[in-house]
């Protein structure tokens, strides 16, 4: 069986076109440097590629040697080996191995850019590099780099074709301006007119850095904002002390790319004593870095789907996976994960700047209409920890205030919870400029009956204890609020001052429901898909595939884990075999040396005649349209060019269709008659 060969790609003679190809690669490398903060390999790759383009241009008419092709293939497979080693084992630091491999690939192949097809291949690889840089690009300025790359692509296409037509490389300004303005106008109209379905759950895929640190002993003490370190170093999970609170700045903590803004929950606390919250249950389960749905609780009833969050850490953070809950699956590039008794996931060490992880979360149906269907039974549900009912630290005055706040709103649990939440939001003020609680005073009573001003921990603590006094299980959740959410880019910038505390109340048919009593926040802090326009889909084109997630998933398959790599290797072998066939590396199958000389002579004659053969024309059709020997130009000795063209056309046809190319002596004889 013979495979059809692709038509030969012409040699790329346009110096301007090659400059555009190199510029497109430079734009992609600049994106990696600016957003990925990777410097060494991009700088070396850019310099090497510049040298490679010079070598390719000077040797574009020379034949490829077998040794050179073997060296090129060897370097490509060496780059692939680096990529696999750095992605799976972080042997070289684990810094952007995907982008570095693509940069190395462009640098290696730049020494063999002879044809137009080769140049286009280099451009497509640079587009892949730009695509990877988009993972770390969290602002609109990245759009300028994309526009610059598009200009390079259009410039190469234009320069290549104009050079082939022997025309000057000059763009029609009016046409290009009309094209750009028209595209912008259509995009603006589409953004305004076309709505994006609010119920569509985006599922982007995360490129990340591996981090191979193992757990040592028990869960480490976190140092999240609002959380103070307490307890012994072997297993305490931290605490929140309401007697004082540190100041939080405006510095970004992390970026979150998500189609649904949510509260990014971290630690949960269930025990309140002497003005401080702690977690009473220190148990945990150790899991692989990729946690599939089968290891997590089942989907909430009547849920609205799932959505993906991709987190990029900007500053050193404790090893706590902040995410929207409930979680369906997650992947973090670490050696292992631990899930505590409250459903929070922990990493062995700190999350370092530049690290990313991805989480898939359910979108539970927590609308008011849905929650109002649950009756208020005032009976302790089975399976719920008694700690969630403990209201003993709450004073009698506070208990009476809770009963007064919900008076007349006890038809169902939701109305009771919302009545208390609304009461706190309406009758108390929110402030971060609050001094320390006086010595000897209970922080909750001081907040409720003295200052009536507080921050999120005091509002949440008061509501948790007051709900418990009413017979509703509740606990304290900490983490971060949504942050500054951009619905166009589908991303949020989370800052220090977004550190937050809220309430989770237990509903028998819906589990833990987030409630926020702090003024200025939505009382029902349920995640919802925002209603935004078509441009919100732009961010879904950005890659989010954790390179370690497939590897971690394979590790859980046991013996069957060899099947996917075997299939991949077999596919690579088939592709390599097909590529070798296209290279025509068969002994004795070589194009004669006279072939290229004859074709160049054919091009010279066309230039002398002042009319080039159109792409649809065959050589014979072109010959028939040339003026008779009496017209047209003349060669050496006054011979009509049309007569010389006839002989050259016969030689070209005989070589192309019968495989009988003339010898070099015959071609040079024809060339002498032309000069």
C-alpha cells in the first residue's frame, strides 16, 4: 500500500517572511518571560533560533544530508526526554517544562527551515508557546502579545507570496484598516448582542509545576490570615482568636480562573472556648495528588452541574487547598494530599509562588426556593457531630437575642437562618479598624451588646453560636471571599484583605450551606454562574491541564497503567515511520542534481518573458499562451525565447512525468543559450 505524498513545498526565499517567523517566536518567548518568569531557556532558545534562521537562509538551496537529519531527530528526542523527566520528576527544577520543550523544539528546527511549510510549522509551535503562556497571563495586556503574533503570521503569509511574485513587500493600508475595524466592530456587536448561557459550566483543562515534598508526621500548622498558630507541632490545626486581629494589606495572594465566582474555603472550626476557635477532630486520610470523584462524597441532590477552578499562587502560602465546596475532584502537583475530617485538603509543604492546582466543584442548588422546602424539626439529625450543637459558651443575653431575632420566622430552617442573618447585617456595623477586645470580656458579648461593630470573625462567631442555641447545627469556615472577579476573563484576583470568615449551617437534605452574616456580603453565599456576555468564553480557550494529573491517574491503575503509554509509544512509532517515508530515505532514491538546475532555469525564462506561469496552468498550457517566436524576447545569439522555452518545457515534462531528467551538461547548455 502506497501512501500519497504531500506536494512539495517551495523553498522560502523571502528574507522578510523569515523575519516575521522569527518575530512571532520572539513574541511567544517574551510572553513566557513576562508571565511565566522563566528566563534561562527562553534567552538561550531565542539566541539559538536567531543563529538557526541565518544558517537556514544561507543554505536554503542546499540538499538535506542524512547525517543532518539524524542529528536533528536526535536533538528533538533529547528535548522530549527532558520534557518527560522535568514534568514527572522535576529533575531540572520543574519550571515550565512544556514551554521550555517547545522553545527547544523551535531552536533545533530553526537550522532546517528551508521550505515555506517548515516556516509555517515554526510559527505554529510558537503559537503553542503563546498558548502555554496564557496560563499565567491574568490581564488584558496579554491580548497585545496575541495581536503581535497574529501580525507576524499575516506578515509572513503576505511576504512569502509577494516574494514569489517578485513584488515589493508592501501591505495595502486601506484594506487592512478596513479589515481590522470591521473585525473589531463585529466583535463588539457580538459581545453586546449574543448572551452567554448562565447555566453553562466551563471546564477548562492546568499547566503546573511539580512539587515533590512528602508529609512529615501529622498535619502541619497553617498560618492563614485570620488563623493563629496554636497547639503542639505534631498535629494542631490552628485556631482563631477573637481577642485581636492583624492588619491585612492589598497585596495579591492568588489568581483564580473560574467561570463561577465563589468563596474559596480553607479551614473549618467546630469548637469555641474562651474567645478562640479550634478544630476538635484531627483525623485525616492520605490520598494521591489526583483525587477522582470515587474518593469523594457523592454529588449533591439536584445540583446544577460542575465548574473548574484553576488557582495560581502568588506568594508563599500554607499547605491548604482553598477551593469552592463541595469538591468533585482535584489535582495538586505534590507528592500526596491529606483530607482532614472537615473535607479540607492539605499539601505536605507550603504552596510556593508560581505553583498552580485545579479543582472541579459541584454547583449545588442552594436557592431560597430549594432550601425553604426543608422543615425546621429542632431534632438533632443522626450522624452530625454533637460539637456542632454546642452553644454553651453563649451567654443567656445572647440566647435571648437570638430567639428575639427569629421570632415569627420558624416555619422552616431556611427562614430561621435568614432571619438571624438579616438581623445581624441590619443592626450591626462592619469595620476592620476595631481595637482589641478588653481583657476579661467575652468577644461575642462585647460585640453584640457594647460596641455593635465588628469584623467577619465576630459576625460569623456570633451567628454560629446563636444558630446552635436555636437547635441548628453550625460551624465556622475560613478562607477567602471571591476577590476582584472579571467576568470577561473568567478570573478573580484574591488579595490579603479578601481573607474572610463565614458560617456553614447544616440542612439535612443539602448538607453544609454557606451563610454570611457580615454586612456588605450576600446572606446566602451560594455559588452562582454569573450572567455575562459572549466574551466571557474567551478564557475557556486558555489551557488548564495539569501535566501531572494524567501521570497521577495512571499510577492508580496498577498493571493496566502500562496500556496508555504503550499506545502512545506505538503512535509515535507509526508517526515516525510515516515521516521517514515522506523523507524518501531509501537507498538509491535521490533526485538528480540536474533537476533543481533545470527548474531554476525554467523560472529564469519566465522572468525574461515577463509572465509567470499561473498555479492552475500546466507547463504545456503556459507554453501555448506565450507569443510566437517572432514576438517576445531573445536569448544569446538572437534565438527567440519562445523556442528555448519549448525545449525547456519538454525537458521539464519528461522529468516530472516520466522520471527522465536531463543530465547536468544538457541543462547547462540550455542555460548558456539563455544568457
